[in-house]
C-alpha cells in the first residue's frame, strides 16, 4: 500500500499512517503531488522513515500555460526536486489526450494537457510535459542510482549513475541569461555554458 497520494503541504498525514504500528508493516511508502506545499516534504517523511519509499505521482501542465515557465518550474520541482528529496518516481499528468483534452471522467480536468496531443489521423503534437519528462526518461534508465551534485547561482541539478556506469547530470538554469559552470568529476573538469531559461542533460 502507498499512503496519502496528495499534496506536499500535509506530510503529517502519511507520517500518521507510518507511525501506526498496525498499518506500518503493510505500507510500502507514501506518494505526493505539488499543487500545494514544498517538495522538501518528501525528505521530511524519508528522514523519519528511511526504510519506506517516497514517490512523486502527479503534476499537470495547463492548456493555458506558458511553455518556458512550465518547463522551468516542472524540471526544477518535479524532476530535480523530487529526485533530490528521495523520490523513486517523477510523474506528469498525463501521457496523451485529444485536442479537447479528453477523454476524462465526468468532472475530470478539462484543461490538463498531456505529454502529447493526438490529432487523429493527422498525427500528434509534443507538449511541454513530453520535454519535461524526456530530460530524465531518455537518459536515466531503471535501476539508476542518484548521486550527489551541487547547486548554486539559480542552477538546479540532479545526477545519477546508470547501470552501465555512465553519469547523467540534469541542470536547470532559471536565470534569464546564460550561465557558465564547471562539471567536476574524477579529478577532471569540463567548462560548460547553459543558455538562459533552459534545461540541459549531460552524459559522461
């Protein structure tokens, strides 16, 4: 069982479940969204119950949203933020929809934009969620291990060691201007420039 599956503003709920000695043995961990609260709530729960998993299971992008702003916020919080706070997953809502943002259940979201919009026989369009997820899903395979990385100057980072031994570094530049930084690994340094308001994935 996974407890909670709701926003980061109420970590007390999953903590109450995990503190219940009758429930605890049956709970794999807890799941979160970020429509309220701070992504650090995942670490709050993890630090108190390090043997239990935490998952990030939902965040949607709106049909009225701004591509650049959504990319910046979601990569920083959903991809980098959740991974830096012990999450085993980072999920966007949802995979695909039609041009009317369906199908959905009665009362469901009428402006939630999928990773792709299916346009019938005309094909499909890739939306911002596609690129948000692709920065990780394309380069960070199953069983990769998160490793330490530093942050600063409005550069958010998360790094992984893949099962094949490669290192993957995802960097989000929230500055409007280009930023220069150094990737330092195994006594080697590589100078890098990342464009303003952009995301980059580096593999070495």
